[in-house]
C-alpha cells in the first residue's frame, strides 16, 4: 500500500486570485515582524506559557524588559499578541491562532521535525 504524497502547495493558496498590492504589502509587513530572532523567541516563550509578563519573558530569553516591550508592541500592532493588565504588570498572550502553525511549518521546512 503506498503512502499518499502531500501537495507541495496548499490547495486554498492555489485557488486564490493573484495577490493584490494591499495583500502583498500586509503579508510583507507581517513577515518582517516575524523575521526577527528575538521576536520568535518571545513568541515561543508566550506559546509555551500561554500568557506571560514582560519581565518573565525578558528573564526567560535573556533580554531587557524594555527591549521585550518594544518587540511586543510591534507584534501587538500586527494583532499577533494581546495584553492583560494586572496591577503594574502587563501580561501578553497569542491571539493569532496561525502564528504557532507558521513557526511549526518553519521548523518543518528546516528539517527539525521528522514527522512533516
């Protein structure tokens, strides 16, 4: 019995009309935000914890709270993360359900997941 070969391009993408200028600009802006090593580590830290404060993220990734806060603001502008205030602490959580999948797909493309 043969194993089915997965499609190299998602069917939904192949059925879309060619991206227009607005879609290309928005997609490029999103990828620029994600194409940063510190932001990827921040996103992974949040994904692992479910929700984390700026100081906890900074401690975990070995950065300053100010730097983490600046990166989180860029991601909030792209509606990737959202905040919740608790006293003087601001907690961040992922609100875009696709971000984790994009990161997993990237690891798959790099060969870091033998199951894909």
